[in-house]
């Protein structure tokens, strides 16, 4: 008898907790409408921001890697998007390909020369809205001691209060392509591809 009552109470409590959690999430659900985004100063949230890259490996396969511990600032003006500013810092030494030996090679002077050039810097110079939730962001990319203009395609994902840390967060997906030879990284060309595809998943927290 007691066991049955305890079981019933436990089930009711579990259902109530689940309902409350669902309600809390629904209340905190982020908005996908760019018009609702808060303006002002943001900083990169590094734990959920990833810079991914891919390059052809002798034409047989595509090799992938990533950078972490990204930092940067965004001054977002949704109603005057072209006036927004963006600066991103990517630590070269955080490169990871899931192959420790290769990671060491890529950090060496033959490739990224992380000791001499510890930071990859992107500074936006022009932001042009292309649709309701997309924009082309052109900026100066400084990599391996060389600065070149690069245009990235940016898509707004959503913005709202993060239910985990309670901070207002805006998320974006970014894509683009560079030629590594333009930045003086020519090791193993053309066996290893020159075109490097970039995919960036970026989270920014409102200051």
C-alpha cells in the first residue's frame, strides 16, 4: 500500500517538474526575429563559439580542424546595421584537428607559425544587409602577418535569454573562403588545397 502511494506521488512530482521545466523553456525560447534583437555592446561567448575550417587533402579527402577560445566584441545596431562594428580574435595556438602530431606541425613555422603570429584578427569594415536575417560582412583579416580583405556571409540564428546562464545571447552562423597562399602559407601546394572553407558558429553575450 505504502509503496503504491509513494510511486503515485513520485510520478505526479516528476510530471509536475517536467511541466514546469517545459514552461520555463517556453518562456525563455529565443526569438528568430532580427527586429527583436537588443542593440548595444556584446562580447564573444567562447565556450559555444567555434571556428571550423576544411581543406582538400591531396584530392582524396577533406581535412577538418577548428580553433577555440575565440574572443571579440560586437556593437550591434539592428536598425542601422551598417553602423555596427565587429572585431574578432582567434588564438592560432588553439588549432585542433584531432591529430596531435599534425596540430604540432600546423603550429610550426612551416604553417601558421603560432609562436610568431599568435593571433588571427578580423576587423569588419563594411556590413551590408542582404535579407531579413542575413548580411555580408567585409573586413580586414590579418593572418600569418598578412592583412587582406575578406567577405563573410552571416546568418542570424536567434537571440534571447540563455536559460542556462541567464544572459542575453545572440547567435549567428558564418561562412566564407580564403586562399591560404594569399597569406603566405604555401606549404605542400598544390597537394594540400589552397582554398580553405570557413564555418563559424558564433555566440555573443550582451554586456
